[in-house]
């Protein structure tokens, strides 16, 4: 039987306005669900317009052996576009947790590197009862969610125009090879972006550990003089030796691993190898700063001061290098020089509670209690929850009462 287009149009019209609302409700629900991911995937929602609906209806009807009405499962469609490959599995897990998944199809997973075609994860979900009860009957009870990377999505959009919507698809071998090459390039780019992302996370993790151990060393060397309660250093993670290569990134990661394992001579050696490669000024300044931290950690204070000074010469805006140099001078009880460095750091970046706190300590050791209290109060204004600064203020108030 030939399908009646006008009849299908009338049926579709009954549900069109409801489909709009359901697509929006599902989009908002999915967006809230994936918002917990740090990469912030983008959610797109749509409902199938009648032209597309009718075209698919005829296509499915032609593929069937009987004349039953075809079941169109993507009247409502959602797409989650992710920055990185790792996000695809994370989004899929979230969807499985928050929705009832009926079917899963990994499009393009079977393609060889010689073939072109878009890759995407397609999930068929049951539209939540809460939405159906709120919006009413929409002619279907399911919706489709596609999960792609940004590059997969870009390829799918272009391929849709070149292949799916065209009157004929490329059949000439050179054209096929060109499309396959573009697709392979995008897939390679996705993999490279993921490698960089994984490397960044590994590097940032090591930087965080190194920073924590450095601050513990500062607290032991400075706060102990005031309160006689230095904190005990924590246990580091197991040392993992990555493959040794000669790129700056790999040498830096090796240096950070060694640094976090308290193998300071080894860390300094890696930092020095990077400096021997003579990278640009910003990188060189950063490496001097890291090497200064390693020298400080093993109590090579003069070497640390020299490294922080070189970092500051190469990057006069490096307020942290000025602060770190001031810390080392405080440990050496060169308090006037330390105050100069802390003041320089604050001139570059005034809103540093920790620098104000350390400068206040230096003033304390020079018995300038009013200046110490002023810095302590400013530090607490920036960080009211600082237990160390609060304890220091109590000490200063007692000193001022005694001297008054």
C-alpha cells in the first residue's frame, strides 16, 4: 500500500509541539548530568522535522518485508560533543546511570584505516516517565543520544553533506582515498589530543605533589621557629620511572618524578639537562624555579637563591620566584633581605595571603610587631580560614600587650 503523505503529516502535526518540549527537557536533563565532567561536553538537542521524518519513513518502509508502520526511534535526538576521546566512555557511563538504555550501537567501529565514515556512539534511551507525564504523548517513547568528539562531530557534519545528502556518493578511487585520508587525519588528531591530555594530567599531578612537599619544607623551616610545632613530611607515592627520551617535556616529567620521591640530586640533574638545551626565556625561567625548589629541599640554600634570582631575571613578573627567594633568606635568618623579596613579590601581585604571612614573620623576627600584625591581618583578610595566620595573630597580640 502506498503511504498517504497528508495522513502522515496530520499524525506528525499532533505531536510536533510536544516533540519540541521533550527535546528541550531531555537536553536540559542530559546537560545537567554531564556537567559533572571537568571537560564540560556540549549538548545539542533536536526533533526530526517532517521532511526528514517522511524520508526516513519511506526508507524504513522499503526495507521492511511487511507493510506495518515503521518504527522511527530518533524523532527526538540528542548529541553530546566531547573535547577528548576519554570523555566518550565517561559520558556513556553517566547516561547509563541516569537513563534507561535500550540499545547501544558503536558506529564506525568496524572501519579499517582505508575506509571513510563517521564514528559515533549511539544509545537508544527510554524517555523518562516524568517528562512524558509532563508533556503528554509524542508518538514515541524513546530517544536517541549520540556521543562524539569535536572532531568526530565535524567529520560527521561534512560527511552528511558530501555523502548522505548527495545524489551520488564518491566512487572514484582517488576521491575515496582523499576522504579516507581526511578521516584518518582527524582520528589521528583525536588520539594525539588525548595523549597530550593524559600527559598534562600526569604532569599536573606531579607538579601538585612537588608544590605540596615544597610548602611542607617551608612550614618546617619557618613556622617551627615561631610555634615549635613543625609538620611531619608526608609519604610520597611510589616512584615511577617513565621512558627516558630527550624532549623537554619528558625530561621535565622525569625531574618531577625524581623530585617527588625526594631524589633531589637526580631531579637537579634532569633540570640541568633541560637548561643545557637552552629553551626560550619563559621555559628557562620556569626550570630555574623548579631547580631552585629542589636545591631548597635538600638545604642547598645559596644554590636555591641563585636559581630563583636567575628565574626572576628572565621573568621579572615571576612573583613566585621573588617569594621563594624571600623564603630561603628567611630560613637563613636574613630577614631584612627576605622582606625586600616579599615586598617585590607583592608589588608584582598584591593579593597573596601566604606572602603577606611570611613577610609578617620576617618583621616579627626583627621585632617590628606592628608591621608584622598589619601583614598578618591583611593575610587573614584574604584567607580567613588560615589556622597558621590566626595562631600568628594571637602570638603578635600577646607580644604587643607585653611591650605595651
